[in-house]
C-alpha cells in the first residue's frame, strides 16, 4: 500500500464516502471507473489506456485496481489501498475483472459505470456485458466529475502553486515576444519555465496570433515576429496534474489605439464579471455581465463561445483538454459554490485575457496575478 505525496489517506476516504452516497441512492453495489481523472481522484493513481484498466469501488469493503502488470509497481506506490489485480499485455483485462468480481461475490451485482467515459466505447461495453452476463449495469454518468467540483484545501494548494508558475512563465514567455523571434521561441521559454519552477513536464498551452476573437486555438508559427504582430499566450501549467491557466496578449511594437482601447474594455468588463462570482450566484447571470457588455461595446458581432469553465485535475493523457463539467453561457442555471475553481476568459478585437479564479465563502479570488493589461514590447 503506497501513499500519495499530496493527499492524506483521509482525503481519499472522504472522496470515496461521497461517491458511496451516490451509489446507495442508485442502488449500485460496485462502481467501475476508467477515465484517468476519475481513477486518480479516487485512488491516487491513473495511467494511459494502452490497455484498458479501471478502479473498482464496492459499496463496502476495500477498492481494487485492475491494471497491466507492467504498470502495477507505479500504481502501488501511489494508491491508498492494497488490492491490485494484474494481467499480461496479451491477456484480456475483462477476464481478470470477471474473476476478481466472482471472488468478491459481485459478478451478478448492480454495477455502476460512466457510459459517457472516453474509455467506454460501445464495443467495450458490449464486451463487458458479455464478460459479466449476470450483472446489471447502471449509468452513473459523470458522477466523479460532479464530486470533484468543490476543491479541498490540499487541491487548492496545488492550484495556487500552478497559478504562481503560470504567472512567472507568462512573464518570461512574453519577454521573448520581440522583433525577430518567433512564437516557437516563446513556447520554448514557457516550457523551460514550467520545468524550472516545478510544474509537470507538458506542453505550454495555446500560443497563436490573430486579430478577431476566434484565434485562441490557432497554430504555432515559426515566422519571425515584426512590428504590428499580436501574440496570444495561454499558459496551462499543471502541478501533480492540477492545472491553472492564464492568458494575455503581447503587442510587438507600438499597439494601435483600437487594440489598446479594446484591451482596457475587456479587462474592465471581466473585472466586473469576476466580482460577481460568489456562492449562490447563477452562472447565466455572471456570464451575461461579460457577454452583454462586449456586444454592447461593439467589440464582437456575435459571441459564440462560453466565458468560463471548470479547472482542477487534468491528466496528460486525457482527450479533454478543458473540463466543461460546469460552463458559463446564457442558458446556464446552475449555481456557483464555494471551493469551485474556474478559467474565466475573454477575447475580442485582437485582445485576450483570462484568469484562474477560486470561489471563496464570500466571493472570488484571482489565483493568477499577472497585471490585467496589454503587454507591449517596443524593443
């Protein structure tokens, strides 16, 4: 039995207890989770899907981890329970799962799954049903994502570290956005900063150039920067998988007056939006502050994206590069709760800003602290 470097066993026990409440409500005797984020949040460990793997949480008794033998050692180092079931790379993991459940008297039980999991396509679910013909399967949906929304103090501490790294990496990367250098140079500086400052090794985040509002996920350019170029930096460092995000735009050479005015307007509107983030606030109302303000200011003809989404634990192996468990949009009726963390972002007229925002008991705290202004590099 191992131990996680950031979370005490009591934290995992609380997470499992919260899950079991949901399981009881759905009359589920065992829950299986195969998405990286869910596995890691419940057990302390997750890995990529070279071979299917899962963590099993029974309604009572010890959990188990099903994993290929090659990865069993790293798994045991991180998880808080002892039962690790393994299979050889060429063996069918579902056969090992069926044997494990038969041993525990759960082969004919009600088994909860997330049928929207990116690791549970239709063919695998059919194979799972064939391997456990006596079981009854219940779709729990994204229950773990829901449970992960309010962060614990230990999780918030990791997000604070990641936010500090985001700010410093942004400062260094922005300084590299000068005449003659390239967006790739800025990306290299950001990645080096991540490693220097203690973040997980990973990509820096979207770095692009543009003029309208839909440039944020553009392609990294190798062209030499020149006066008049705008570089958009969105950095996404993670610490033990917990990711903060910050976005700013850099003007290479003197900025046109229209860009300066747009940046000032965006920052002011987003400041108002962030100030409205507090427990009990309705997400759609918070969204409208920014959305309606930008449209009224004429900075966009349309506003087709959300204005914020959930932040927290992100696997390096996930296909979901953003967590949309909670999003800010015009029809959002969900209410904000203390402990939630969001990436609030805005772009228009060539300008862009974003922040990592923690919901406290009384309001919002901006974890990223980079000055909220257009960055201008004249040299």
